[in-house]
C-alpha cells in the first residue's frame, strides 16, 4: 500500500488506511509505504538514473530496498490525490527512481510480471463535472497502459474517487473556477460516507478478481 500525501490526517491517508484494513480482512498482509513519512526523495539522481548500456546497474541502497518491497508484494495499491490529472510528484518520483531499467522493465522476463495494481486517486472534481470522464481516461492510459502494463503487471485499474473536496469545484464555460460553499453537518458526513463506500467497492472488486 503506497500512500502519497504530505499529511497523515488527509482524506487520502484515511482512504489508504481503510483500504488496507479491508484487504487485511480479505486475507492480505499489508506493507504500508507512506512516502512522505518515510522521507522518500522523489528527485531523480545520478545513482538512480538508468544506464541504458547496463541493465544490471546497482542502484542506491534506498532504491534497492524499495525494489525489494515491490518484489515481495503480490498486489500494489497506490493511494494519492489527483494533481493536474496525474499523480503527485511524490508518487511520480517513486516510480521514476524505483521502477527502474533492468528491474521493472527492459528484460524479456520482467520481474514484476503477474502482479496486480490498483490506483486509487482522490479528485476534487465533482462526479457530474464533464472533466471527469477525460481525467479517468488519461489516468488509465498513463498509469495502467504507460506504467503498469509496460512493466509486466497482469492487471491494473484506476479507481477514481471524485468529490474529495468539501467545497465543490468546477469550471464555468469561460474557464473560471467556481468554488462552492463548504458542505457541513449531515451533508458532509454523507459525502465522506459515499466516498468511503466507493473506495471500498473498488478494493472489494479488485480483491475478488
Ligand atoms: C496541485 C493540485 C492539483 C490538483 N489537480 C486536480 C485535478 O487535476 N483534478 C481534480 O479533480 N482535482 C485536483 N486537485 C484537487 C485534489 O485532487 C484534492 O484536493 C484532493 O484529492 C483532496 O484529498 P486530500 O484532502 O487527501 O488532499 C488538485 C489539488 C492540488 C493541490
């Protein structure tokens, strides 16, 4: 379970904790990797940049420890806030540095073959925002096609959790961001309960496959 958020009291972390608990109930053992808490540096560096002439390159100790954690997992679940219709830099940098040449790709028998991946992205957009369909499609193309399947995963899917903000946001026809009133009280409880329920459905469906 890979969490990419800078606050441990975030909705993202809450969603990850619930997903982990759900998977534990389904019989999984969880390795929780909170990238920010563990101090992961998402910046590419010389030690971890791929050497296209040497797929056996020995990467940094930190990256090799992360590689081992992925090898040890049957299933990888990434939980993150959607930033600019993509993953936050923290998660992107983890993929850039750790899912590296000779390990995740570049072999006739990739080491991650057969693993399964669920990407749970929390998005501020409301479910009825026309931007959501395209956002989901972009995330599937980028994360499932461009990353997971490229690295030999047998299954990858994006669970997009809209309505992650307490103040609904959408663009009007002129491109102005309209930020609505914060929902409160019972309405707020219902909004978060619905998000929890949708997240649970994604996790249950994934676990059952
Ligand atoms: C830099 C940044 C970029 C964002 N980009 C998007 C976006 O492209 N689409 C979207 O629906 N929400 C976007 N959001 C809203 C976040 O997805 C939302 O704040 C987050 O999922 C809420 O979860 P959290 O409370 O755990 O941070 C963005 C937020 C930030 C800070």
